[in-house]
């Protein structure tokens, strides 16, 4: 049973003083003293349930009440209440910086200090003996925030135009802060040191209980390194997507079997981030079927469960990613019409949001091209340029360069597929047609038609993660002499689902009518 602490009660006289007057980093309200001492004790006792309650609920409550537009008290101010414990102070600072990023605009010095804190924290986890159990939510947030702050730093650094001389001097001095190799090395080191890949392999053979216990250690050990290593694989996927290296990103995620409910499922933010980046990487590699399948599953999951997350601090983020994934699904289905892979509930939502746009995207004219541009720009990750800027005059902003490059590559792919729409339309009508007749209809000569058909074959096939060639086509064909033979994959009609839903709707209407008392 959860204990109720005084930090959840009405603010004391001390708390009132901590209002939005001048921020004093050394002033610690009573409720914060109580919060840190209890959190410290629970971490020492490995009481995961209480840590989770305090981390998820109490930290948010105090932030909303006392630190809406100010940072929490400094780590030096609270250290006395937690025996100056080095590891606890690193954890507190990690939360301190996360709150700062969420509520205020960090200065360049604070960005650099946060990097130093992550370095110290991860060094302790990698090289020390961490005798703690922390909630999965917190461990996920650590990796998620680490990648987010790296992305934020790259975007900030790329806007060189209005930088002051002091900022430029700091950037020159701390040129290793948020260095792309440093970020990748920490994530990779956590994966390797945690032995998580071997643990997941052994689990398949029934020798480990990692997923069954959600990554927690019920034998008195620590879950911190193992779970950080696990989430770091998702972090690596995300970083490589931000860099535009989709092959490497998907390779980093391979040890996690996303067709099964893994530990990434245990935290909604991790679940959504994993599938969003997995789907996006597959979209960019033309593996549309894989992307559609996973987007469909996660969108159905969010549709069914989002009401349970309304009070969660991540709720707005969940809704935003939900909308972005519908946009990505619309792109996938426009380039690869595989509606049979999409659940009817998801399809109904998709038609409501993007039905009209998808119909126009099928036309492959300039308007369709503009729609692809619009949806991609709305739904893609915030790509980054990881290299250090040129400090020579004139200073320019290059924060949009990486995004423009990815957009250009994507639209180039769309352009290449413009001819294929016409081919697909004709192939859907015929079961056999001669090359000459189809060339005539398409107003091209036969050699050009053969090139178009070869392009169609190429563009509707992709190489999967195992190196096998897979087809994305809803219509396939082969050529025998000068005859094209069409192999159409007929969608399986699912009448049962449709009737069950209509029955449920009818029952709801009858219940509503029963409630109405006639005058």
C-alpha cells in the first residue's frame, strides 16, 4: 500500500516562500526535503513500487506546485539530506536537468553540465557496482532524455547566426560535449557491458527470465545496467534515424523481437518510440509492408489504451506521435496499397484524417507531390547534423540541412514511383495483356515499357533485415514471351469483424433508447 507523505499535502509556510519570486538554488522547501529523504531511503531499500510512485506522481506534483517556471533546488542544497550519496546526487541532477529542459530554456553552460552529469552517471553504471533497482519508467526516461538532449544540442549548435562571442568561446572550449561519437559510444557500451544481447538469446532457449520479470531482478540483484542496456538499443535506433542511417539503426534493434511483447512494451513511451522509429526506418528503406504492419499494431494499441494515460506527463507526446504515425501510415499505403494489412478500426481513423489526401496522393501529379512533402515534413524525426560548426565568419544557420537532405531523398523516391501508378492501374484490370497493347495504352514504345516494368519490379521489392528479397506489391506479374501474366493477391474479406461491430453499435443504440423515459 502506498504511504502518504507530507509533500502531497497542502504547502507549508516554507513552500509559500518558494513561489515565483527570485529563484534561490540553495533554498530547500520542507516538502522537497521530505521528498528527497524518502526517495533516497526507498532506493536504498530497493522498494521499486514506492520509488515508482514518488518518481511518477510526487515529482510531478511538486514540480507543478512549486517549480512551474523555476528549477528545483541545486544538488548541493539537497546533498546533506541524503548523506551526500554520490549516486543519488547524480540521479537527482538527472531529474533536475530533465525538469529544466521541460519547463525552461537551458543555457549553453547548463547543456554542457547536463552532458557531464550523464557521463558521470553512465560511468558509474558501467564501471561501478550499482546495487539498486529502479523503475523501468525512470530507466527509459534516462535513455530517452539523453538522446533528446543530444538532438536538442545539435539543433541549438547549428543555429550559429545569432550566437554571442561568449557562446562561441564555450562551444570551442567544450567541443567534446554531446559529441556524436561520445553519445553512440555510451549507448553501445551500455548494450555490451549489460550483456543484454546474450541475455535475450538465452531467454529464447529458456535459460533466462528477463522479459517474464519485465527486466526486474527478484533475487536481490540490480536491474539498472541490464535495463539501461536494453533501452540503449532503442536509443541507438533513434540516434541512427536522426543521422539518416536507417540500416544501422534497424541492425541495432535486431536483438529485440518486436513481434513479441518485450520489455519495451512495459513503458508506453518506449513502446511508441521503438515502433515510430522502426516504422520510419522501414519506410525510408522501401520496406513498406513491415512499416504498415507495425504502425497498424501500435495505432490500434494506442486507440484502445490512450484513456489510461490521460494523467500521464507523457500524454501530449503520446497524442502527437499517434498523429505522426497516422501520417506515416498514409504515406506507406499511398506508395504501397496494402489495405488488407490494416485493421478496420485503424483504417476508419485513417480515412477520417487522411482519406481525401490519400485519394489525391494516388494521382502522382504536382499536387500529390506537395502532399507527400507536407506529410513527410510533419511526421519525420527532427534530423540532425552532428558535426561541429565552422567558426569562421560569416556564421550561418545549418539546422535545417539534414532535414532538407532527407526530404529531398524521400521525394526523389516518390518521383521515381510516379510512373508506377499507371502500370498498377492497368495491371489491376487485366489478368493477361500483351506488351504491345499495354505500351499502346500507356503511350510509350515497347523498350520503354520493359524499362517501366523492370522499375516496377525493382521498386516493389526490398531487402529485409535477413538479407532476403521481399515483395511489397499488391499486384505482381511475370512476362512469358510478349504476354504479361498478372498475379493479383485478393484481400481476404473479414465479414465476422464487421457484423460483430454492427451488433455492438446496435446494442448501444438500444441501451440508449431504453434509458430515455418517454413523457
